[in-house]
């Protein structure tokens, strides 16, 4: 499934770029992507499947939406980075979590 995710995203990045669209992948619920999480194999295969593709730059990782974890995390980040728009804050937070999970 990770290979299919990367394959589809890379394809969409090529096709959509012709129309000025920049597709993103948001992985939500990162707890299962670290430690003894259920999706460690998916995480590793996803990174491997992207290889050196520029599409990897448009993959973002976040806490789960349940119990407002995503909103709380984003709001806390935004408090420390007031000059960021909400989209800039989300992207930067998603990059930070991606580094944590895929390091």
C-alpha cells in the first residue's frame, strides 16, 4: 500500500504541475508510525518508495484529529510562530513531525 501511495502521489505531482496544482500527502496519526507502532513497515516502505523524488517534499506528518490533538498541536505551534499563516504553520509542523518519524 505504501508503494501505491507514493506512486499515485508522484504521478499526481507530475500531472497536476501542468495545471499549477501542488498535491500533498498528509499522514495523520503519527503515533502508529513510531516506536512499536502498527505501521512501522508502512513508514519504512513509504520512504523507500519515494526515493529521491521531489514529491517527498510534499509529504507532511501530523498528530491524529481525535481529541483535537491536531488542532492543539497546530495552535501551540502557531503561538510560537505568529508570523506564519495557518497554512505555513501546518506545513512547517508537518515537516518537523516528518523529521521525527522518518529520521
